[in-house]
C-alpha cells in the first residue's frame, strides 16, 4: 500500500473514531485501520497529534490512553465550513457561488432550514 500523508492518516483515524463512537486505544484504532504496512507507533503519533490539536480527548485506560472525538463528524464539518467562509474575502459572493455548486436537494434542504431558523 502507498504511503499516506499525515493529513490522510488523521482523516482515517477520525473516521474510525466517529464510526465507532466509543473510546478506543491506539491498538484498537490500529486494528480497525486494517493496514499491515502502518506501524502501531505511527497510529499512536497520529492520535497524540490529534489530541494536541484539540480534536480528540483522551483518558487513561490501563497502561495506554483511550481516545474519543471531541466533536461529532457533523459539528466538525460545520466548523470547517465556517472557517473557510471566514477566510473568504467576500462572504456574500462565496455563499452565492456555494449555492451554485451544491446539489439541488441540499439547496432545498438549506432553504427549509433557513425558513425554520429564527435569529437570536
């Protein structure tokens, strides 16, 4: 198997944590990744990096740590969308272009959500 970048490994580990929805040790994550070319220590390093970034929390589980995602997959996606939008020079233009490229069903869903959303 081709060597994966750190970003790809972080994404794969986060998918495992989200899919399992439980506290997992590095050994459990390593087994679930099902990649014989990937070292256990690499999985440990990725989990520590994610913990330092604040994307996972950890607690002692015997001699190891167990890890759990801080945000749900959906909360993380929403935070990423807000970050990208905040980086846009022209937010209204970015939103308009976004509406042009999303699936029509998603656009309809967004319209329904906005109708039901009340300003604070």
